[in-house]
């Protein structure tokens, strides 16, 4: 199994631009999570999906952030417009089962907004 | 002004010694906990888990202890190796059952 796949691995963009991060969960997993990791705030849960449906998006910082999961094998996290304070490493993770078991993390996308 | 980041607890151990990493969790109703290891430039990786109906669980070279009275978890690594150098996070499962909340992490450095 290839594990959770994220793209791009690195993204550098200018303030005001739209950024789209992509994630392919492990096949067969039915829960998908987006996290953000910074030195200031550590690892924060942004949103998670169960069976492609957003369950809890209370961690999404503001309206500039949106996430979609159009099917079981693909999810996007979009930031529009991006700001320098959005610079962070964004992780996608997936798990199987509604009981919240072990989450498998992708390698992350390092976003830098200048 | 100067930015203030998280002050990550650090632990340095000699290779071959045992390591103990501690974590305090916040929700007394949490029923499931996981320890993750994060190496530089990588995502967190599962090490071991424990349910709240247990107070100890052992894996290969790792042991997790749970003290629900004081809401405390610990991770013990036996015969620590250089490859164990990483940041270690504890995570507690949230009330709705599927999300986890991560602690700030502890940076472990193994001295050869």
C-alpha cells in the first residue's frame, strides 16, 4: 500500500493567491482528517470527514479555508486568499472505522505564503 | 516583535538507556489514547495505543501506562536507539468518537 498521498509536498505562493492541497487516503479507509502543524500552535485538527461527509469543521480557522471530499479517494483543502500566517505544514490522515482508531498520516505539504 | 512558539519539552538519553516520556491529557471522559512518533520532515507515525479500561499496554520495546486518576499517560522506550530520536505526541480521542487531540509533543534525542 502506498499510504496516504499528499500533493504538492512543497508550495510557495504569494499572499492573496489561492492554494489547493490534495490528499488521497488509504484505499478502504472511510475517515479522512486535515491537520495543520506550526511551531506556534503545534498539531491542530482542521476538519474531518466520515464516509465523505464533513463531520466536524470547528477547527477551520476562518472562511478563507474550505475542504471537500467528492469521493472516497480524494480530498482537497483550499485557502483563498492565502495569507502569510497560513504558512505551516498541512497533514492529511485517514483511518478505518467510525470508532476513531489509528490514523495514518501522509508526508505533509509545507506551505509558505510570502 | 519576537514570536513566541511552543516550548517543546526535550529529553536527552544515552543510547541503550530507557526513556520515559510523559503526557497530561485534558478530558477525563476520553476513552482511547495513542502515542505517535514524528521524525523530522515526516508525518506522525503510530506507535502504540491504549483504551481507558486498561492501565498498561506493552509493545515491542515500548510500554504505555495510563493513570486516569491524574489524567496522565507515559511512554516508556526500552534500550533507546538513535533511530528513536524524534518528537513524540500523545493523542486523546474526542467526545464524538472520531477525532483526536494532540499534545504539544516531546523531543527525544538519543546520544550515541
